[in-house]
C-alpha cells in the first residue's frame, strides 16, 4: 500500500470542509514534526486545537526527519 505525506494545507482543507475526512481514513498517511509544528504555530487558539486534533486523527505515525549541519571554515 502506498504511503502519502500530508502537507499542512490538507489539514486546513479538512477543517474548512473542502476535503471530507472520511476520504482520507484508512489510507497510509504520514506527516512529520514539521507539519505538526506549522499547525502549532496557528495564531487562532480554537483553530489550532481543531487542526491538531485532525492531525492526530489522520497521522498517528509521524515520520522521523534527519538533519545535517555543515560547517564552512575560512582559512584566512
């Protein structure tokens, strides 16, 4: 079964009634802390709570992201 990475606009579309949550249920959906962090930065507290609730319902599994830091050293 294919996995689908969700962007934050999907959660907003569900909340706004543009996407029916039932069409997403049962699919192998994934998100990362990046999407959750973006939703958590929503200024409107009621909307934030609703978005995070939808996030939890649709993406119980979060993909782990990796990162790297490169250093540039000047030889001057």
